[in-house]
């Protein structure tokens, strides 16, 4: 399997910063764990792809959560990512699928809906949180993340996201890019980027051709203009664990723990993000009582 990785780059004499990622394996991991159907896979995969690139803008231990709720049948999409290339995500209704839209593509807009918001919460340590929220403008997600950057973070950006699903529901390819103008970018640079964006093929077509993240950026920016700064492996990774669930159960209070013991003779909890199950015996539950 070709490995997933992300590249960070500067372009046009550092007037532009750019991110690009191949996220096929990470999206496949999510598809396997949640048994998502194709339209849901595309929506979750696009969101995870954007999320992992946004995570790479943070420092190591910093993290962010993206919540997309467009009022559509898929329900909420939740993605967590951090500065180390780790990403995880889930959707409320993973078995969501529709016929292809009028362009012959997976109908992500119909699944996500267009009546709601995209929220981003960044945990930048020291109990410091940045929260941004913008309305869903398209439901296709690439445009929605673009609108988020421009409106909430005041950074002129272009976001391209693509996920291709095989007939057997596995992920054929996933990836994307984020291009951002730095303060003081010249008019020439802006129009050159706009021209590239207008004439390039869809992201899904390019990743289907097997383009690497570097080659994807060359398509978007032009190969003579890019300076790759670094590369980073990315992966689907969940940080859940029995200890975290113990703390959550403890927080429910003694009465709730007693009813778990009485009614269920123990407890089984499942992580939303990775579907890992954790079992608590009666003795373990008793020990959690305050």
C-alpha cells in the first residue's frame, strides 16, 4: 500500500503557503471501522482530509475538532486532528448513500445538507481555545472549508478535497490540498493561482491518476514556483482507552453507576471514533464510586 503523507510548502517567493496530503489509508481505516457506505465515506473522507491538513498547521500536542452539521441525513461529521499527523473521525449515520448527482459524482451535498454550520475548536494548550464557526455554503465540503478560512480566520484560501470509492465500498484514493495567500501577496500571484485553480482537473481525478502530494501541488500552483518545506506521515489514530472511559463513568455519579450494576451487571462502552469496546465488571464499577 502506498503510504499516506502530507507535505508543507511555500510558493511564489513565500507569498503563498500550501499543504497537500494523500489520505487513502486513513480514510480506509475509518471506512472499515464504521462500515461507511460510499456517500458517507466521501463526506467523512473529505472532512478527515481537510482536518489532518488543518492539524498540520498546529504544533505537536495542539489539537482541533471539526464538527460539521448541515442538517442532512448523514447527521454530524466529527473529526479530531493534531499537529503530529494523527486524525480520527466518525459520522452519525455511516450507512448513508444516494445515487450519483447530475455530475456523475457521489452526492455529498445531499448527505451533508446545506442548512447548518461548520465549527472548529482548536485546543492550543494552557486551557486556550480558539473557536470558529461558519455556515455551510455548499455541502460539498471543499467550498465549505474554503469559506471557513476566508471568513473565520481571515485567510484567503482554496481547499480541494477528493475521495474515490471502489465498487466494493473500499477506498480507492483520497487526498487534497489547501492553498493560502500570505499577507501582502501580489496581484500577479493571486491571478496566477486563480488561473491554475480554474483550469486544473478535479482533485479526485488527479489522485485517481496516482499523483503524489507534491505533484498535486504542482498541478495547483505550477511546478516552478514551489519550495517543499517538509513531509510528515499521517495516520488514523484514536487516543481512547479504558482509563478515559473510567473517568467519564466516574463523572456520572454513584446513582448512575449503581443502576449499571443492578440493571446490566456491568457496563460496556464503545468509542465513537474507532468503535473499540471496553468492558467494566461489577467490581470495576464499584471501585469507580466516589
